[in-house]
């Protein structure tokens, strides 16, 4: 009898002070894991499905879905010129290419950092495509500056300062319309720009956002277990909005570190989004035409447009008077 009364009183207490809906919501919150990628799909049948709530499907556009209306992308004819600037740390002269729309006017600033390939003809298409969206884009060639051969294994820390100095050069350009810039990169360039934002403390005053395609988010000189099972600790200190893009068939040791880092960042409440494109692997945005696939082209076009929209959004509030 006393046991029944005790159970009844506890149940009454819970119903009064913790309504059922609150209990259910709390349980759902506890049981819902944080997933790294914002485009996760499953395959219970033959076709991929995404059962996330509509509020989490950031890519969904009702005006397109219901009315067939597509938002037209910005397109500009691009001009480019070779420039140089100094890294004040050791007075090294850094060659770079400055891309901008041919149309007169001022445009938001973007710093593009190449990866392990260097700034070759294939990679130069990336900053050129972003300039065609309506940005002034500076692309430093940090390997040529220090006579580093293409595809180096080791990482020279001094080159991080070469990238960092590019922020000052870009902000000093009279045709840059913003008092902050966004960082844009791929492969090992993602590590360089991470250092610019965090190590050089640019995210506090000069950098508005971070965008990286399949970045190498680990110190290239770190030991093998660190490459496979860990990520650069600077990622946890990234405070600015970030968008990361990878392919479904990204190399395992790279994808693992990216997803682990993004998951940690999300759990800490950081503004970060990871987009995973199906059917493509590493280098989908610059693969040459003789091996290029339909999926490569679809992913490249979508990622470029989304990156431009992301950067324009976060640079909007930093327009110069």
C-alpha cells in the first residue's frame, strides 16, 4: 500500500513539475546525436533519403520547389594582374595574382590560398571563378616565393606568414569594398588559412568568414597517427562562420579529421557547416577534362555558388563607408 502511494506521489510530482512534452523533448535532445555533415543521407531502399526535419535542410528552396524559380548567379567578366607584396616577418617578396571583375566599381575582398599543388593553371581557375561571382580575390603563390617545388611533403611554417601578410595587402586595395575579407582555400591551403584566422588572430579584426574545400586540417609535419586520428587544434578556436566542402569519396584520413573537427565545433556551438557532395572525391573542382565526370561539374558549380553566397552574406555588414 505504501509502495503504491509512493509511486503515485512521485508520478504526480513529475507530471506537475515536468510536463510530458518537456520530458519527451529532453529525451529527444539527449538521444539526437550531433552529425558532422549537414547533407547526410541514408540508403534504406535503392534511392538515397534524407529524413531530417525541413528546418535542417538548409539547401531546400520552396520558391524553386513549388514555383520553379531559380536565383540567378552573379556573373562578371574577370581581369587579372600579377602583383607582389612583402612578408614583414623576414621581408620575403610574395608573388600573387589579383583577380577582379572587369566592370568598374568596388567589390568585397577574398583571399584564396592554394594547396599542395601550388598555384598552377588548374588551380588558378578557383580564384578566377570566385572573382566572376563579384569579388576582388588575391591568390598568393607562397611556394614560388620560397623556391618550394610543387607537391612538397614537408610544411614550411614561414609560408603561413606569407599568407597572413596577404590579408593586409588585400585590405589596402582601393577597389576592395569591405573592411574585412573572407578566407577561401582548398587542400593544404585550408591549414594555411586556419593559421591566419587563429594563430595570427585575424578573426578578431580582419577576417569575416572561412571557406575551405576538402582542407588538410592537420599540421602536415605531424606524425602519422595525428594525421589519421586527430585534427589541428586551431579548429576548436575558430570563431568566425565556417563552411567546409568535401566529396563523398574523400580520402579516409582527410575525411575523418574534417568530420571529427566539425562535430567537435558543432558541439561547442560554433557556426560551422559541412557539405558532402555525393559521387565525387578529392579535387572535384579542378580535375582536368579528360577524367572529369558529370558529378564533378555539378558539385563544382554548386559549391562555388554556395561559397560565394556564404561569403557575400558574412561580408555584407563590413562594407566600408
